[in-house]
C-alpha cells in the first residue's frame, strides 16, 4: 500500500508541478476540470444519486466555461455563499448527524456540498491567477495541519475529537496540527523567498494578531472539511470516495480539508 501510495504521489507531482509553473492557463484548466469532474462524480456517489457520471459531466462543462469568464463572474459572492453554507448548514450537521440517504433533505444537502466543492475549485483558479506559489502556499497550510495532526495524534492522542465520525482523530492531534501551522507559517515571515505567499502577505497587511487568528481559523476549517467527508463516507459504508488515485482513495479524499479552506482563504485575502 505504501509503495502504491508513493508511486501515485510521484506521478501526480510529475504532472501537476510542471503544469502549475508553466504559466499555461489552458493546460492548468484541463487538469483542474478533470479533477473537478472526478470530485463531483464521487460526490454524487456518496449521496447515491442516479446517473453520477452524467451529472459530473454537466457540472464540469459549466465549470470549464466559468474558468475562462472569471472576470465577469462574482467570485467573492460565491465564496461568501460557500462560507455561509458551511457555517449555517454543514458544520451543524457534524453535531446533529446527516439526514436519511433518500429524501428531500438529502437532495438539498447534496446540492450544497456540490456547490462548496465548486467554490473550492473556482478558488483554486483565482489563487492560481495570483501566482502558482500563492495557490500552493494556501494548500500547504492544510497539508501541514494534516501532517502535524497525524504525528501529534500518534504521540499524544487520548481524547477523541469526533469518535462517531472519525475514531482516529483526537483533540491533541488537531491542536498539534494547528501549532505546526502557526510555527512554520510564522517562520516563513523571515524567509525572503516566501514574501509573496499567503501567510506572509496576511502578516504584512494585518500584523501578528490577525495573522495568528487567520491561520488558526484555516486550520479549524480544514478539520471541519475532513470530518464532514468522513461522515458522508461512514453513512454509506465507504472507506474511500473512490479508487481513482491508487493508494490514496479518491479525489475527495485528497481535497476534503481544502474544500472549506480555499474559498475562505480567498475572502480573507480580499480583506485589505
């Protein structure tokens, strides 16, 4: 499993990094549309929707159109809606539980989750247009939080974070991930080559207090995204959202923590 996981990761990096740094928006769009279509297909399967492939194709076609018309589309409104959906509907479900698999409420929920996935990928495009480094610098915050949480949980985890949703996660792990993000992002402020990254720009504009608040908020959002997808999979008895990425599961398994983070990060970035 580890060998398969490493090979898949290396192949993805070999494809994604050259595309990111080529500056070719057409090549970038092709990759992003493919991943978005896969994510929506997995989303439809998690909600047991009919014709998931057809639905994914429709979403992907609309997404592809918008990628080339971002300037005429109100992305801040979309990102604000995504944040509102998380706060008002999706986060409360972590405590209340999901509705039955079939019915009106489940249909509404599948649409909301599809919209926040859509918002996440639009945010990827918006951040890429700032610079590839800027996009990666936001993603790295989530990756550091995840890695820090894993090792902190292994070493100190005693108090379960959400035992009915994801038994392996602990409060100690979540806190450890947050501490790792705060320390490493604070250290990046003093590295000249990283002055054009998201974390450093937040610091330069707003100072240390807002910097620590923003980094902590993004870490918390990443945990929420991870837990919500875990809850969806547990409801339908799926270990992974799909097998599209050998050793890693599906696309949603790789981006679940990014889904609430990226739209929120763009909104915070617009706060000048």
